[in-house]
């Protein structure tokens, strides 16, 4: 018998983004959870729920401890943990132009927009002043001139928000401009979209990335093996077959992935999708997210146990970002 594809399978990525759940109550209803698990203080309110269907359907209904749910559900803990700051990485001090950060030699990070396809509760940019970055309106001219004028910059990292929330046409225009600067030899895209809405990996996008003059590196963000279903695997396969280097970064999160079995499975699952683990980040101490923090000693033990179980190339580098250093700081 032929089965009809579900509506979800026919929707474009833009539709899936538009139809994302943006409200805690609705999230509880869909996942059959009691009101008591939802926080409603000022932290929860300042960073509203945002989660599209393709991600939601990987969450087990009725389970308040589902590792994917915990990444998106504002919990009462958010307002209980008032340590941490609004800008833990001191990002405002490293701007070459509004929205262009240069902390390290050879590479600069362009905050292309403030839009994400999902709101992760532990996000270190949950208080970033996106509204005052000109990138909010797609005007990159000042940043592009700053890149043009700094002979040290050879790699540009597109970050956000999430650069893949831009349309293919906007991404194409930005790549055209970056490509015209001869010195730029790598373009890196930091994105969670291949995980959150795999339909975002359109053949037009893949085609444009393949034809970019600089090498393109896509760094995805995945914290738990349950985030990777068949659709995600297909999307990553498209990028991989096109010859794009694929890396993953994760954040070490209490109650979500702070366990050696989970992290081992994650590395193996990523590898089957053509992705190598890159960084495992110690949580940045951002206000409202401190209940996710794992003690560094525990993180070091976890990574030691990954080293004992996995080939070296499947062990992520456990790092912390300490403002003022020349690179991310290795922890163990
Ligand atoms: C993390 C980061 C980078 C990238 O660092 P890599 O170690 O090359 O991955 C670049 N610029 C800024 C501002 C960053 O925060
Ligand atoms: S996708 Fe990245 S930038 Fe956006 S909320 Fe999640 S962690 Fe933050």
C-alpha cells in the first residue's frame, strides 16, 4: 500500500519555521506534560519558547526529562539560578564593527542575524543585543569593509543567531561579497538548522556552497544522539557527498548529555552521518542557564572515559571560552 507523505514532509523549511511552537503552554499540551514543569518568571519570559515540528517529533510525549525537551523548555530553575551574567564572553569588547567579532588570529566571526530556528535554554547569546546590530536588517557593509581592511583575516565564520535562517538568495549575496575578497580562504558556517529543520538543506543551498571559491566548513550543533533521525541523516549526507567538511560542537549539559554512554553514542552517530566531533563546550555562565552547568572535574572524567572507549578522532576537544585568551582553553 502506498502511504501518503505527512504534511510535515511536504512543507518547505520556511513553513516549518513559521509554524514553530512559540509558547510554553502549547508545548506542554502537545507533549502531554503538567503545568508544574514550566517556568514563568522574567528569565523564561525574556527568551520565549521556539521549537519547530521536526525537532518536537523526536521528543517522547509525557516524559518531563526527555533530553531534547530539556533543551527547549523554560524550567522554574531558570529564575532560581540568578548567578551568571548577560554577556559571559565579553563579546561586546571584541567588535571590529557592529556584529563582527575578532578574538583570535586569522579568523573573524560575523553575527549575520539574531534569528534562530530553535531557542536553546542554555544559549550564551540569549541576552545578545541583536536588535542593535545592523545585521538585523541584513546590512553587512561595515563588517565587510572591516574584513576587507584587516589583512590578518583569512577565515570568516558566519554565526548568529543562525545564518541558515537566511534565504538562499541572501546567503548567496553574502558569499558573493566574501568571495570577492581574495584573502578569504575559508568560510565557516555555524548552524543548528540541519538538526532542527533538515529540510533547510535544499539542493540550491548545497549547490551554492559547493561552488564557493573558499573552502566551506559547516559546524553543526548537536548535543544528544536522539537529535539525529533519518531526515537529519539524509540532510547531512547531502552536504557530505558535496564534499563539505562537517564538524559538530556540543555543550556539556547537566541532565542531558553529562554521561559517557550518551557522549559515546553521540560521536558514533555523528560519524555515521559523516560528521566529526569538534568541541564539547563547558557551559558559558549565562544568567538563567546555570542549572545546566556540569563541574569541570566531572567533564574531565567524562572526556577521559571517551578517550578510553573511542578512536581519537571521535573524541571532542573539551574546551571553555575564557575572555582575553588567544584561543578556546582546553580543559582535559
Ligand atoms: C569560538 C570563536 C571562534 C572560533 O574558534 P575556533 O577555535 O577556530 O573554532 C572565532 N571567533 C570567535 C569570536 C569565537 O567565539
Ligand atoms: S541555535 Fe545556537 S545561537 Fe540559537 S539559541 Fe540555540 S545555541 Fe543559541
